[in-house]
C-alpha cells in the first residue's frame, strides 16, 4: 500500500491523528514556503520528493541505531507546521544539510542557499505528514503501541520502487482536499 493510501487510512481511522485539516495545514505551509522563496509549485513538488528521500534515509538510520521508537519519537516531537531549526538538526547534521541543499539544487536549479533557507520550514512539515498515523489518545480510544504508526512504517519500509514519495503524496493530498 502506498504512502498516500496509508495517510487516507489514518484519516478514516478515529484512533489515529490524521484529519483533513492537518493535510490542509501541511499543504498551505508548503505553498507559503515556496511562495516566500519565489519557488514555483512544480519545482516545490520536486524539492519535496527529493527532500523526502533524504528524510527517509535519515529516519531509517535513526531506526537502525535506536530502534523504530527513536524514529517515531523524532516524528512525534518535531512534526508540525512551524519552522524549526531543532527539527532540522534532529534529522541532518550541518554537513548533511549542506550536502542535501547542494544535491537538490543541482537537480532542480534552485539555489542551494534557497534550499537551505527552506529546510527548517519543510522538515517539520514532512515529519507532520508522517505523524498523521500516530495513535490518538483522545476519548476512549487506546493509545497505539509504539512503532505502530502505519504511515511512518510505510515510509521507512520503502524499497526504492517509487511507491513512497512525499511530493506525490502532497500532490494527491491536494487533489483529495479539493474533492471533499
């Protein structure tokens, strides 16, 4: 099942945090970031796709060294729609930030300095999208077991076949919200 299918499943599951308002806030934040940096929407999708791949690698490394709980803790702590240098630092070291910005710049034509400026705003958004599968502790619904966030699990278990792509998931989310 693809990443967006997992997100839709989380929206439909009252025991998970995902909801249409969360998706809308994520999409609006990405659009605002792109607009404030003068980046066109088609290029933003490319940036999100590439950045999602780097975030996946970083979270897979966190899971490999500290268990799934460590990756899930990062997602839960830093997922949001506000800029956060702490979120960026939890995912990438300063050297990695430079490498990611250079790599994305080379493939998109957007300057590395612009990419660097966008990272503290986009990393929390990606983590927030992944957070959508987290258990909802409200009401009588039991808290889900650690490591049982199906959205994060689908993202981390990607086998490189193209099924898990943040840019595509964001695009599908936009279409989903306009059809509601």
